[in-house]
């Protein structure tokens, strides 16, 4: 069975790589169209499924993983900023407040397995950072390709007060449900997933206890 990650996200590649399994990375041919008429959970699942399907149709006899992340503040959907000014606007909105991160995983299994669809929700409280801190962070060029305009595993972690939920889901993709599914399909790996979640030694996880 060939394992494929339908994403070019370095964060998702690093997370899946923790399993130590060989996998291929393919850029999905899928355009996200955000709609205010669709619920956050349905939309984030639709986007992950769309990414996975766009790759799976060209790669039969494979297990394809798609994932997507969106942020919600007081019911408003927040995606990736369009430019620096938009990133500044988003960071101002988030300051001192609690927002939620929705990360989906869709696994399409054309080798006879049932597949998987899940959404993990994580609550993130931001510090009451200053305008000077926003400008300093924006100068690091971490914002433009991140939902919410900040990088949890990068310098953006300094803007965060606390995280409640699966840290890896907040970074880009929850690993435990993926590991459980792949193990159920007969794939073996040395990583102790329980120890990983207990020790919190990857991707600056330890910063959030």
C-alpha cells in the first residue's frame, strides 16, 4: 500500500513523518472556496476531502490523507491573510481573546479500508499583545501562509497565552487518529504515540505544558 499526503504543508509533512513510515507528498489540485452559508465543521471536512479526492483519483491503490485547518472567532471564519495589512487586522482581532481552531483529517482508502473523517477542535487564548509586538511579529514573515496569521510552532507561539486540546491538531494535523487508522490497516511503526503525546518534545510543544 502506498501512503500519500495530499498537502504541501511543511508542518503536516513533519507531523506525518514522526511515524517513520515512507510516504509521498503530492500537491492537491483543489481550490478552497469559503462560504458563510456552510458550517465550520462541514467546510473544513469538505476541504480536506476535496484535497484527498483530487490526489486519489490519479493514484489508485493508495491511502491518501487530506487535511485542512480553519479558525473561528465569535462565529466568524478566519482563514489565511491576503496580505500584510490583512494579517495585521486578524492579529488585532485575536488579541486578548479565545478562538477555536478546527482541523480536519480525511483518509481515502482505495485498498479496501473504510477510510476516516474526523475534526479536532482546539481552543487558543491569545495574550493581550501590543501593536509594537504585532509589527515585530509581522516583520518575521511567518503570517501569510497561516490560518489566523500566526505560527504556533514558530515565533507566533510568543503571542499565545494557552492552548487547550490536541497541540498537533493546532499546528496542522492530529497524529493520533491517523496512527490508529494506519495501524488498523496493518502498517507498523516504532513510534509510541502515547509517549509522544505525554512527553510533548516536538514542534515547541513543551512551551504549552
